[in-house]
């Protein structure tokens, strides 16, 4: 398993480098977030040994067990834990307590809870607003209209949160023009806000299956799981 993770990491990193050069981007501006849902602490440890510090979890209770294990057994590893799953309101306190990042804020209510639960003595919780680009009923995330209100609320009233950027998932449609149009809206919004706020610099988009497209449109953070932890032919 350790050698598989090493091999896959090298493969992904080479792919990112080559695609970055092809699309005239700086590979140093594209970071990896390892999606570690259902992965063991030992798999995470192996990845960490190859200089990977950022791990994304979908389920709070599963993540807490891993976070506690690392703090107890490897307190010097300095892992950075990201919540990338849908937020249940009753789990807000645990997210604020245990995680370093939360990628899936989709309303003001959740923003307020995370801010209130984050202890002042801790560093601000870094957060992304997840946008449901097409407002698909089966997709999680804020609408584009709601986004502006959430952004202003966090920026002005949440001292215990640091707003870092936007998270999006691929659009489920065969209409290429619609895909391009909606992505352009997101990119324009991201670039506008980045120019106003130096902390707002993360566009989280792209998984194992769509790295090429993600790098092309300007993603700065790729969420890779199977491409690292599984034997992909």
C-alpha cells in the first residue's frame, strides 16, 4: 500500500505539472487535497510521509477518530483537516472544534453556528462557500444569488472564520455551452473577489476524473481520493 500511494502521488503530481505547463499556469499555485473518506489512519500516515499534509473528510464522526488518533500517536505530524462533506447543523460544534477547514458552507445559519462555536483561542476556521451552479435539486450548495449574502455575512460578522474561496462540483449536463457559461460566471466572481480580498484565493474544483478540465478553468485545489489510494489501471 505504501508503495502504491507513492507511485500514485508521483503520477498525479507529474500530471498536474504537465497540464499546468500546457495551460500556461504555475504548478506551485495548484495544491492537492487528499480525500481520505473511508481510508485508514495508516493510509493517511503513508501519504503524509510523502509530504502530504491536507486531508479531506466527509463524515464528522469518522474524521474525529482519525484526528484524535494522530494527535495522540503522531502529535508532530501537523496534519491539516478539511471538512468536505455536507454539513449537518447538529454537527457544527464538532466541525468548529476539530477541523482546520470547512469547504461546504451553503447558508448564513451554518456560517453563524461555526463562527459561534469556534473558540477565540483557536485560529480562525478557514472556510469555502460551496456553490450549486445549476441549482440542481439533488446537489448541495448555495445558489449564485445566495452566495453574495453569505459572503458579506462571513466577511463582516464572522471574526472566527476566514473566508478563503469557493468550492464547486462538476455540472451534470451534456450541454457544453451551458457548462462553459456557468463556469465562466464562477471564475469571474472568484477573480473579482480575489482582487478585493487577498485571503480569498482558493477555487476548489476537480477530482481524479476531471483534473484536466479543473486546471484549465483555474482550479487552485484538487480533491483527489481514488487516484491516490487505489490501484487505477
